[in-house]
C-alpha cells in the first residue's frame, strides 16, 4: 500500500491540475536538493532542471527560476529590477513566502503570488523539471508552460556555470 503524498506535494499537484498543466508530479526514491542530483536521478542535462530560488529585492521576495546550469548574477538582476540590493532569502524566509522548504520550492502553489523571473536558458530544453513542494518531488513542464503557470517574466539571469 502506498502512503498518501506529502501535504505540500499534494497542494502543488492540485495547483498544477487547476492550472491545466500537462505534467504529473513524480516522487523520487530520495531527496534531490541540488540541480546536479536531480539531473542525475532523472537522467537529464543539468540545464533542464529548474532551480526555484527566492531572493529579497530590497526586502521584497522575488522568485527566480533559473536553469540548473546557471548562477544568478545578482548585480544584473538587481539592475533589471531597479532595486538597490538582491540577496538570497534565508531558509525561514523561503518557507514563509512559499510554504515550501529550500530544495523543494515549486514554481507555484505559494500562499501568496510571488513576482517571478524565468531564465531564458530554460527554453533550450523541450522539457524541464521543477520541484513540486518537497525535495523528493518533481514535475515535468515546458518553458512556455512555466511562463504561463507563474505569470513569469523571461529574463537572462546569469552566466553558465555548469556544462549543459
């Protein structure tokens, strides 16, 4: 008998279904808290992993969905947003704004909508994989669907740091 899904995963699955998303949540055998670990488990390029990163832009939360092969260039994004500072949110702030833990933040299903930037590099992949509310849960989607699901803004967020 299988156990019921984690409440956060169930909430993300509901949000995906309500939004008419095409992919279904997959629970992996173990937690994958990094893009490299997720890529290895899913047997996909690290660039096809969506990192959901919460930053504080002059103390206001912003969600940046970046390719697992990229690091956010905080100076570039701060300039783009017109803010003085852009800093990674501490884990307790991530959970407060998303309801989800670091390593498992989904692009949707948060208590309140978050302004979202989506890395244009994700468009290089026909299918990308995003966290689904828990470090052991993911779902497949496309770049276009990710933009639709999040009402996100496509941007260049940074330089490549890992071979795609």
